[in-house]
C-alpha cells in the first residue's frame, strides 16, 4: 500500500473514532441504566463507510481510549469501570457490529450490506444483554426486555440511516481519494 493511502486510511480511522466518541455524548438516560444514544448509528456508519477491517480498528481504538480513562463514553465517562457497568457488554458488541456492517462495504452489494445490519445488531445486543444479566443477576429474558427490546426500533432505524449515508461516503472516499478500504 502506498504511503499516501496509509495516511488517508489512518486519518479516516482516527476521524471515525472521534465521530463515535462525539455521537456517544448525545444521550438520553433510561430507567434501567442503559441510556439511549447515537452510538449504534456511529458504529454502523463507521462499518458501512470504512469496511470491516478499518471499522473494527476504529472501534477498538475508541474502546482503548475509554479503557485508559479518556472520557469518550456516554456521559463523558472513561476508565475500566465503564466496562464493568451495565453497558460493558454493548461496548464489546460494538466491535462485532462494526465488523459485520463493514463486510460488504464498497463491494457493490448494497442490499447485502443492509441485510447484514440485522446480524450486526444481534452481535451488539447479545453481549449487552448477557453482560447486563450477569451484572444485575436477572435472567436473560428480563434483561432482553429491559435493555434490548426498547432500543431495537431506534437501533434498526440507525443502521438503515447509517447504511444510506455510509455507502455513499465509502464510494466518495474510494473514488475521490483513490483509496481502497478493503
């Protein structure tokens, strides 16, 4: 890979890490302790724009920044304690979600990319529900009804919007900057 391409990809990956951090701050507290945020939109947008590899790297960078204490998580929180909280499973699920959304990014298979939004949401919500169940001592069904079901419609809409925007961004980046995000 040419040096110019490496610099562009590194810059885009860092920019999406910042986008995830910024959109994580748009938050509405919910009674169960898992807030309503734009994180799923940001994660899906990252996947559909950057493709599986660079989207996963961007999300891992976001999680690492939060882990070492940079206040990038919802409510300007950071540190390892956030991973041990109610939302820790969702944070881990973000890596899988970004990767899955990015599988068909930029490959001319836009319908397949959208279809993968459903398993991507499952890959995000499943560890979130399991972790919430573990932390709270509630059963999986109760946890699902508490921290997943109320968010699924918003998250599905977020994935669809991210797909519409991200596919166009991917094409624009690849065409105008002459870079491959695969």
